């Protein structure tokens, strides 16, 4: 556990869930929490690719932000071209206003029950298929030499029914040109198993400091492999729940 200073004299607790402390290993805890959650993370990542609006208006990473911004610019240019008559070509287009906001303590103030409810909706309603994790060997040319590395992909049967479809998707996304070797090492994760792991992770987070144990009753632990995705999913569900009613009326005003 690390305490990172924040403005105002407060601290941000960062949990190292990638490994266990020596005291935990003496208790027989040998598999780090982030390792235990890898399959859940892969399942949520695949579900998010399947349902892009799962995060509401949220994006993950600069590449997603750039794609969203590019689409917005194209739509705005098309709108201004239609809304302005030809004789007003020299007129300046309508002004755009942008604001920057920051959610204070966004990880610490997440309502655990609301987050878990959003996860149940996403997994059980939108993504109720069995998730299969395949570990592949990828051979590719790098600096004139053939090198290999492992790639783990989450497969949902109704999305990628054949191995050829999986290899085609991998090649198009990040491994082209390459040779894929499937050693038939697979692990399956059902929705019930994923829900059980998420329930334990969200409601059963316990930390130890100065010999005392503390249960986290609000928010989610920072340092978890799932934390950024869970945070985005939580606030995305609030986007859908609270803002959709206003966005549906935009055409009326």
C-alpha cells in the first residue's frame, strides 16, 4: 500500500495488487489478485468491444479519444455546411464552447452497489455468453529476425465462431504480418464465475496498515487491473441513466 500525496493535504491510497507481501505468502496466498482477475478483465474488455456505448460518453485512451474527436469534427463540418446558405460562406461558423471538469475522488466515491448493478446488467443482459480465453503463439519478423511472443485473447463463441475468424481479427488489429500457432491451451470463464469474482473484488477489498485491517466500504481499490475499466463503466452507466433523458429532447429545442 502506497499513499500518494494530493493537493489539500490528503492522500491517494494505491494498492499493489500485482504481487503479495511476504506476510500474505506465509498465509498461503500465492496468486496475486491481478492475476486472478485477468480472465475477468479479458471478458469485460471483449464485452466492451462488443457494446461500444457501454461506457456512455467515456473513452479509454488517446486513440479512442482521437477517433471520437475525428467523427465529431466531420459531423460539425457537415452541419455547418448545411445550416449556412451559400451567400454566407464568409460568415464565421457558430462558436463552440468547451469546458474541462474533474471528478473529485472519482475512484473513492464510486457507489459499490450501483457499480455492481451496472456490471450485472452488462454481463447478464448484454453479454451472457460463455467466455473462452485462448493463449496463442505469435511469430513475426522484427528487425530482420523471426521472434515469438504469447498473445491471450478473449473469445465469445457467437462473435468469433471459428479459429480463422480469430486469427483474421488479430492480424487486422495488431499482429500483421504474423504466423499464429494455436497450442489448444484454453480456459473458460462463465458469467456466474465472473460475477462471483467481481462481487468479491468490489465488496471484499481489505488492506492492512500498521498491523490493522481495513475494509473498503466505498469506492474501488486503485491498483487493480480492473479499476480503470470499472470506473469508466460506472460513470458510463450514470451517463446513460441521467443524461439520456436530456439528449432525447435535444431535437425538440
